[in-house]
C-alpha cells in the first residue's frame, strides 16, 4: 500500500468513527416522543417521512427492511386516529413481509451480523409481535363492523396459533385476546359452533368472566364442548358416567332477542422500546456464561485484561408506558365494568429475558472479530507505528458501524381491556377513557344487533 493509500484509509476510518450509524430506536425517537406528548397526528407525519411517502393513504413501492416496522408503527397510530381501514391495510402489508424465523438470511447478512451489527440483516420478529398483528387487525375489523374481514383475520390467527403451539412457544398465551375477539366475530356471524371453539381457546389462557353468558347462550344451539366449557355450563362430562346424585337444575339464560350487545375495546400504553446500551466487558461476560463458547469467553477475557476491549454495545428494553393505568367505561353516564384481557408488555419482557444472553453473546463475538480484523491489518502492513495506526483505524471503523439491533414494534399497546353490555335498541352515548384521554361516541343499536367502540391511546 502506498503512503497516499494508507492516508486515505486512515481518513476513511476517522470519518466512519465520527459519523457512526443511527440505530432504529434513534430513528423512531422523535415519533415516540410525539406520542408521549399526546400528538398522534405529528407521529403520523414522522412515520410517513420514515416510509418516504407524503400521506397516510400511501404505502412505499418497496416495503422492506426497517420500513416493515415503520408500517406496523404507523398502523397503530392510525388506529388511535380512528382510521381503521388504513390501519388494516398497513398491518396486512407488513404481515406478508415479516417473519418469525429468519430463513432469508444470506452470507452477506451473516457477515454483517458477525462483523458489524445485529441489525445488518432482515428483522426477525418475536412470536408475540406476529400474534398481535392479527389481534390488532381484528380490532380494526370489529370497529368497522366488518365481519367478513374479521373471519379472514381470525383464520390467519388460527394458523399462527397452531404454528406456535407445535413449537411449544410460550408466546402462544397471547392468543387469548385474539381468540376472544375471533369468537365474538363468529358469534355475530351466527356461527355458534366456531364461536365456541374460539372462546374455548381464549379460556385456555385466561378466565374471562364476560364469556360466561355468551358461552351458555351459544351452547343452546352448538354441540362443541370442552372441560372448560362444561365447567361454565355446569355439565357433567359423559366420559365420567351418570351423576351419583340428582343435579341442580340449570338456570335459564335470559332471551336477548329484544336487546342489542355492545362490545368496547380499550388499548393503552406502549410496550417497552429497545434502546442502545453500553456495559463494561467484565460485567457482560458474567451475564453470558451459558451463551458464549468457552473459547470465545476465554478470548474476550484475555482481550479485556490487555485493555483492548472495554465496553460492549447491546440493545436493552426501556420502560413500558401505561402498565399501571386503569381505563374507564360508561354508557349514558353510567359507569360499567371493564375486564383486563392481555398484558403485552409482560410478554415482551419475558421474550427479551429469554433472548438477552444470546444477544449480548453475539455482541461480544463481534468485539473479538473487530480486534482480530485490526490485528490482521497490523500484520499486513508490516507492523510498526503505521501498522498500529491502521489497526486502530480498522477497529474504530467497525466500532462506529456496530449499532445494536434496537428494532421492535414500538407502538404496540401495552395493555388491552374489554367490556360487554346488553342494551335496549336505540342511540346510546359511550364514553371510554385511558391515560388521561377520553372518547365520547354515539352509537345506534338495532334490535338483535351489535356494535363495537374502540379507544387506542399510545402514551
């Protein structure tokens, strides 16, 4: 290498070290700050910019890379703004692109993860995010009164549920919320058999008292049974034989034919976003004892002892928003009960704790690779002072490019609550509140009909 070439290399390394690379959380920070300030319209503008479109009605021609996550983020902002049709479009477009298992990685992506950063390759979504795409889209379809679209989304959820159940993924517990909404879709579609199956799935993951009355009513015309449903119905399992004593007579459920049913959904807060963190190498090594090979652990310890490696860059979860909030629900100025149905922020925390060791282990492996690359440059240059400078320049370049993978669906609500109420036909005023935001909506219900009111608050 000529002296001019060596100088150019050093200049390039210095530029890279100074410039660095913005992480995903850095790129979404302003939009999340707008949501924190109760400015969803401003957040929508910022997500439009990130997607490189002028209006919410547009999708980018190439929905790939981080734009998949921007579309998911924008979808829930649109839901907060009651633009349910556009929210559905964004969720469905992203759903076609996002993967749980990253089977599309090529050699380039692997090399990028190894030398530079975990966010160099395609995004791999945790299972709970994939499940919540279908669940949040069911909210959109119900808010629009679209049972046809809701049934399609429910079947997509069922496919994902089976996929996770076959792999014994604990995230399948989150299917309870989606199954509850799917059961409501099929109940109002006059398909009691399928409705009971979905309600039974929901009850597998949570004891929702609001399902007692619907289960008893649907069981009059549907034959599907399970131990959970029999417990609600007060029925004896025929496999256990006839009862030993006379059973108490069943209570007759009221006839709801002259009434209408209201379902309300309140989504509030946000799951914790990932942020870039630095931790001393010694502490990091104590966290990853079971996620780093003995050779790499020994190598990293030796580098730390020599002072060649001091810090590890890795992603960490921030704080969830709204997890302790209590939402409110009233109809015609009378307070009603809400039932907590899912805590997404807790599942996000569990998923992260499960993956944290491997993530930090990968960051340490990249540190070792950077030092090795620097040593290769030093030896190739013949050693000496210039070789040392080139070695440091190479390491500085790789450090600057090492942005921890902070990608996640950061606008996903932390909590979801529901309420169900039978009302007389006519026009009613429904009030929903959460996180200091209230929504009042008039809804007209016909005899034997139903209606849904949703509130999504993302701060």
